[in-house]
C-alpha cells in the first residue's frame, strides 16, 4: 500500500538525479544503484522528475519509463513525482499516471509568466481540478528558477482552499521569514497544518528546521548529512546537528553554483558509486579536468573532517 504524503510528512525526500550514459541515453541500470544508494543512507522518500532530474530534457515516453523504473526499485519507499509542464493536459496526464503506478504524490511549480498572485492562484486551482481531489499536491516554491515569487499569504490561502495541497517545497531565498509566517498562521482557528520540506541543497537546513520546517527535499550528493541533521534536530540536539552539518558546508556551497551544480553533484554521485556516469543531457554542463580535481579535493577534505566527528 502506497504511503501518500500528507500535512504531517517529515524527514528527507531526496531529489533524485536522472542518470544518463555517455551517449545521452537514460541509464536505467544506474537508476537501480541510485535508489539503493539513497535507501542505504536512510532517506524517508524520493522525489523524481524534478529540475535536478532534467525532466524537461526527457521525452514524454522517457518520463514514464524513468518513473516506472524508480517506482519499481523504490518498493515501499515513498516517491513524489514532479509533473510540472507547460501544458496543463500533459501535467494532469503524467500526474494521474504516476498515482496509478503507486506514487506518493505530485509536485508542481507555478507556470512561468507575469509575477501576479491572482494568476498563480488561478493556475493552482486549475491544476487541482485537472488532477482530481485524491492526488496529494506539493507546491514547489522556487522563485529563483521560475521567476515567480509567491507570498506566504498566498501559499496559506491555497493550502486552505485546496485540501489536496498538503506540502510546500520551500525553496525561496531568502525565505526563513516565510517559514515563520506559515507556522504562525497555524495558530489561528481552523487553519490546517502544512508539511514544509526545504530545498536549495540544504544550505540553510539547520536554520529552516529551527523555524519549523519538517525536513528537506533536495538533492545534495551526501544524503546522510541531511538525514542525520534532521534526526539530531528531532532529538533535541540542534547544536550537534549544526556541528555535523558544518563539516559539509564547503562542498554543499560548491554544489550550489547556478547552472553548474548538477554536473558537480552527478560527479560526486558517480565517485560514491551511486551512478555509472556523471553525464548531464545536452545542452548541459561538462566538467573540465581542473573542475574535477578541485571537486575531488573538496570531497577528500570533507571525508577527513568527518573522521574527527
């Protein structure tokens, strides 16, 4: 029985990369090893076909095939599926397919266009109607990528008006005050709780947890750092959580380079045995020898720091 996301979902839902072979084809065997890598590091669930998953570079047929393989290998590990698409029909079609195949919910970002909240509000009402009331929905709030800022008030209004909108993937930057505002709303009578999982590589995860976030939904290539940080925070050990996280900050920061981070992240995953190739699909970044040497030095430094903890 699939465990659906809900308003109290917490933990680490790792954003999964889509592995490609050197010729640009989908590397399905590496999906298998990637899922086991994530499972072995204790993630709560996975999110596939997101921006990190290069979903916009996949054909419709490839999206379904990649989704099928992830869901098959995930077993009882919950999987959220990114279904954002320029066409509402395509979005709803993939969303319904994902749920029929056993997904835990779907993730949708605001469609690109004028940054007007009435437009965003109308769009999400249309998305909810197209998907149907039984499909749990995660609102992906990533204005640095979409160009569409969304206020805490609108997120709260949508999550109240649309019972199926149970989760926020919080990726605004700066955005700590948004988390505080959303949690503050919940002190009001009749205001439903919203699950909040945070992105941006986890760069601000300790502070986001302190503000009331429930965990992470991001693709840092060291998922154990995210998992352990959340565990320590839940155990009432915020200082230990932050001390641990500090050891990973240099390589996490390096991964956050816009337009470049995915290539870095995939190289780390390859070096850690999670995938066979570090390729991104064209057009995408490729690392030069100097980039690789620099990154591997950071990996070695991270490992040495962790030995002392």
